């Protein structure tokens, strides 16, 4: 279980509202700009009780999206995510801490391409007792930065003037709205 208490994370079983949530990644491209991509298909489940809270998530690699179809297809190959052999990227918390200012710190295990490494995810937590549909809503705005080589994502190409097409560090982001599990139906 975790360090979070029910007073910090609303009690219950929560699921992601995919219409109002997003999961993505960002890295520096050709030294001069940011390249971003996202995933259309993902699940996130949050469980919270008096004993603490836990969160798990999974994205389907074949749902990756970019603005360039050829790149979207390339990201699914063994050069990057290797969707055929590793169809999901997963994250599972080991601890969740929410401070008095609603800052979140999650220690978790991240698995990409079958390689699991510990990460620290940070961000913010928000809660409303009754959203527009009348049920409570949790908001989480989360991010972490990883070295892609740690997960076997090492494709790159040299630039003619020096340097490489892709940076080693990749920022992973999740902007989530979570609703009570019974409300998803």
C-alpha cells in the first residue's frame, strides 16, 4: 500500500474518464524543438481507502498518435515501442503522497518493452464533490522524465552538423479525470 491517506485522496474505486483525459510523451527533436505524441487507448484505476491509495495504468502501444502517419507506424516497430512483442506500457504505484498543497509524488514501476524500472511521478491532485454530471471527480496532472535507453528505446540518427535527431530524455505526461468506478457504465 501507500503513504497517502483517505483525507488526501478521496476514498473509493476510481476509473479514468477517457474523454477528458490524455496520456502523452515529449522529447527534444533535432536539438531545436519539442516533439510530442499521445496514446488514444489507455486505462487508469485508482483505489483509495483508510489504508492508503494505489494507482495502475496501461496504454496500448498500437494507439500511439503523431501528426505524421509514417512516424506513427515507425514508433510501433522494434526501433521504438515494439508493439508486436510488447503491446502495452504499464505503470503501477508503490506509494502515493499528497501534501497539504495538493502536490502529488508517486513512486511507481514503469514497464516499457518488457523492461521495468522505478520512476518518480510528480504533479497535482484536485477533487470536486460533484461535477457537472453530479458525481465526484478526481483530477491528476502528472509527469515524469525517463532516459529512453533505460527501456531499450535507442533508435537515433546523427545530424549532418552534429548532434542527434532525438534527445535521450523523454517526458511522460498524464492529465487525468477519474470518476467513481460505478459511474463509468
